[in-house]
C-alpha cells in the first residue's frame, strides 16, 4: 500500500470538523494498492498541527461497528476524532497509526488472534447494538443447488449447506468480517485492527477461518506452520467463556469457517461469471479439500 498525492480531493474533504483537528493548511494523500491496482476512499491528512486518517463510506455499517467497539473499550482499534455525514457520505476521521514493521511474526499474529478473541467475548455483551448492523446469513439450499456442475457435485453442495448450518448454530457475536492481515497494523504498542466496514453479527469463528485460510494472490497470508499454535492461542482465550463446548467442536467450526471463506470466493466467480484465474483454482481446490477434512473430523467424533 502506498500514498499518492491528491490535492484535487481537498475541497471534497474539507469541513469545519476537519479544520478543527488539522488546521486550515494541510496536505492530502490517497491510499493506493499497486498489487491490486486499486484506489481506496481512505486518505491521510497531514499538517503541522496533526496527522489523521479520513475514510469515506456510503454505508453506515462502519459507524455502527465503531459504536459497538467503543462500548467494549477496545484499545487496539483506531481512536475516532469525529464522524460526520455529508449528503449520502459518511466521513470517519481517526488516528494515524504507523507501522513499526514491514512484515509480521508468529508473535504478532498470536497477539492478533488473542485480540480477536477479546472482541468476540466482550462485544457479545452489547446486544442492543446489533439490531441495525450487518448480519451474517448463509446461502439457501436452493441457491446452493444452482451451483452444481462438473466441479461442484450434489454431495459437495450438501456438505457446504451442512457446514453453514453448523456455523449458524455456533456462538454468535460481533466479528470483523474481513480479517486479513491488510486490516492490521503493527504499532509500537502492538497490533491494531482497522477497517471495520464489514463488521457484523455472526459466527465468532468466521474471523479466524478467514485469517488463517485466505489466499493473497497465490499463497496463504499466514504461514501454515503456525496454524496449530494460533488455534490453541485463540481457544485458550475463549474456552472459559462457554463459547464452545470442546476443542473438537471448536476445530470443526473452524474448518466450517475456512470452507465458508473458500466457498464465498468460488460462488462469486460462478455467479458473477468472472474469468477463471489461478486464484479461483486455489480456492476451489481448498474448498473441496476442506469438505474432506470436515467429513473426517465428524467421523472421528462419532
């Protein structure tokens, strides 16, 4: 991720709240991913008075997510300077977090999963905040059956449906919803979790399934050799809170969460008729492999 000068956006971003925080004279830079060739509606505002991050969003969901996070007193999410709405756009001004490392270690990811566990435990106390926030839903059996083809058999569809039932019956709480390492920053104070636009009420385990199962272009984000220790770190953080009955049940739900991650990507390719890519093939392969793992876990539990 790099920053590109974009003074042409200055007039669109300026407001009374902004000048109170950074003053009248400031520079504007936009976040851009060279890897994905994508501009983000996220800006760094620099001035002699203060440096902040300003995010534009058409959805109120991220605002609602930050309301829930504030109630749980998380100190590992960005501090909010102000939130305002202009016409149909929300502007979220938050502290500028600075990366202290160019890469992450197993200790950093362990810190991350323990903080996710804290959120999954603590935020479940604030049920009153969930009535308006995004909610996780699973794919209907009828829609799943539409995906049957030479790659996805009837038995695969049945396995995906059953795994989603398991997820729907698991512990439900507030989750990040897009937990990949791009959405974490390693600061001098430890890991901070950013970008809560997909924050939602749903199965606790989905964050972990995405974090440890998702691919960045052609390889896993997280070193696969760390998986067992990271699972144990998370489980040890949540086991006393009656989130899950046993490690075996936790491991089954984790595999269902990984399957959901792969399935959503495969489903998007098929329903939106995207051109086939190596990334699709990897996710299809892992989806089918995870179905076998789930079948083995369930067989061993009988």
